[in-house]
């Protein structure tokens, strides 16, 4: 890939959440009756960002849709990720929004909760919703109604250097979700590596930098904890599970298991540290596999599953496709959304772009991944540990205001030694303020 997918995944965390937050004041406008590209009711306008592989995937899907629906036209507008949500917000205000656009799961709630998206309830019945992974179908809902389609997802798994594992005497690596390391086992592996590595190399690095700060919540979920209470009206993080998760991850820094510069506000990303050869393991998303495969030339590497505690859990990445509420032809817009999430379209797009499918029927199917097909399936399986309750919290509209505070508090805990109880109390206060 020739553009950074880090910023794209960051949309599920601070960067896109900040864009959504900054645009909240502009959510008073409606959709576009004319569309940004003009044309008649058989023409749809579609705004997205994407890597070259994603662009190709969208163009192939659009061509197939137009061929299957004579007389229709879909005008594709590619925008840099850094601009797309500011543009969409301004267009919603001025009634010039596109008929369709792409949005990450962490941001979709900021639009659906403000009545800016087309309610798809009449187009996707219960049976249609059940075709998707439950967690991903939850990701596009607000007040129990679907406001988009889960087009693809991405998540993290654990990559490791086989030479450093062999040097440390680590011969057993989990080969299934059921055999994934427990937290204690993972900690033991990290300590074993620490004992065999020189001081300038570290056992692992975690990918919570900058826009990825919400990935810390995977540890909270694995411990059986929650950020929000059950009805999402307040905080639930001040708990035994919250204490356990924060103390465990704070120990990564106090015990020298991760590079000191790899905290949530670091400018060095996990995949960069791993490809540079400074860590034995790294938590990374599937979307960086192409860049890792290209960058790493002097050592062998493989992948395994995320550690688990009370349960398995992972981070929520990926994007939905949505129609604006006042799309000029809502029936045609909904038909396009259905078409783009058909198995053949989704499998083609995901295989080309190194993304993960959201359809149940494709989870057990071997897609024709273009990069490291030997480990791509690990990420597909890992994504199934995301539960609907996790997604409900991660896609709450309140997350836009919570994310910056979460990042600040984790930074203080990891790099300044802020006590666990104070950190949890400060995060809880931010959640209560945003959700109340």
C-alpha cells in the first residue's frame, strides 16, 4: 500500500472521533436532494477514502453494480482521510452531501444519533441482518435500527520473530483461539524474551499509539470489564476488571517489557518498531501486513492470537457504508449497499485490500489474500472474539468526547506513574460527563 492505513484505523479512535466531535455543531442540516455530482435519480454519488487496492476494489464493485442495474451510474469521489469527515459535515450543513459515503465504526454513531443517515430497517430484515457477524451488525445500529452496512473490518493479532523465539527457547506458540496464551502465559513469554534479549531490544510493542488509544479497551474486555454501564449512561470502569487490566498493562512499562517510547502518545508505531528489528513481538492490524512483508527482509516472522483472560477480545477496526437521510434515490442507494455486501463483492474487496469480511458465510472461507495468506486467517478468527456488547460501547456517540481523555490518562499511567485508582477515576469522570 502506498498510503498509511494507520490514519484510517485511527478513525476508530482519536483522530476520527475528534473530527466527528468538531463537526457535531454542524449536524443541523439534512442530506442532499441534488447530490454533489448532479445527475438524475438513477445516479448516485459516493464519497470515500482508500488505498490504491481499496480504490480498485470500489471501482470493480461499482462497475459490477452498474452492469447489473442498467441505466444506473455511481460517481466515485475519493477524498484524503484527513479531510473526509470535515467535508461531509460541511456538505450536510449545506444540503450538498453525497448520497453515499464510507465511515468508520467509531464515528458512525455521531451521524446516526443526529438523524443524518438513512434508516435501513425497511431494506434489511432480520434474516438479512443475521447474515453478518453479530458484533458487526451491532456496529451499524442506533436505537436498534441499522443505519449502514458493515462493509469490512480489521483487527489486531500478535506477530513475532521466529529467530528470537528460538533463541529464547520458546517452542510452543498458540495455533488456535482456544489455545491462545492466557495473560499469565503471555507475561511469562515476555519475561523469557526479556531475559534473552540485549538491553536495546524489547519483548514486544503494543499498537495503541495516537489514534489507536481505544485499543487498550481490548485488555479491559478480556478481563471481563466494561467502559460503560449496561445502558451506556455512565461509567463502569472502576471495577476489579478495570483495576486488573490497567495494572497489568502499566506493568509493561514499569518492568521494561516494551520500549519506553511506545506509549499512547508515541510517534513510533508498533509495526515500525517491529520491522526495524527492535522488538520480538508486536500487536498489529491486518492492514499493515503488506507493508511489513515489504519492509522485513532480514528475519522470519509469523503470527498468533491475542492473549485472553476471562475471555478473548480484540479491537474494532474497519468501515461501514452508509446512505445520507435525504439521498435522492433511497431505494437505489439501499440496493447499492446490499450489492456491495454480497459474498462475491465482499470477498473480492477484502482479498485485494487485506481486510476482513463481516459476513458469517465468509469467516470460514479461505479468501485469496494477496499478502501472507498463511497468517491472514488468524486475523479473521481473532475478529470473532469481538462481542456485540463491546461494539455497542466502542460505537457510542459519547466516545468522541471520551477518546482524548482516555489517551491522556493512559499516557499519565504508563509514562508518569499515575496510580491505577486515580487513572480509572479520571476516565470514569470523562465517561460520566460525556454519557450523562
